């Protein structure tokens, strides 16, 4: 990971922790942490507020760890 990815990991970990009420390890599964559709919607909204990027809700379901979510966010926002 580079510095930018480290900063995104820290920011997303904070968003997930504040929303879920527990700090996730980078590879802990959102659903194993008690995540459900309402907390997913909150995380997606907070991600959009922070980044300005609206992602489909399926991104969290398809990438249910902070590490995978951050990588997918980076993939979708990287300009070629």
C-alpha cells in the first residue's frame, strides 16, 4: 500500500468503526461484525460524503472487508 491507500484505510476504518460500534481489522468481514442493510447504507452514505463518490450498495456486499472496500473505491476513482 502507498501513503494514499494508508490514509484511505484509516479513514474507512474510522467510518466503519463509528457505524458498527467496533473497530474492524482490515480483513474482517462486515457481516461478521454485525453489519446489515441499514449499517451498509450508513457506510455508503458516509463514504460518499467523504469522497464525493456515489457507489452502488453492491460494492460493500461484494467487497465486505475494509481492505477490499478501499481497493475497490480506489479502482473506481482512479483516472486512467
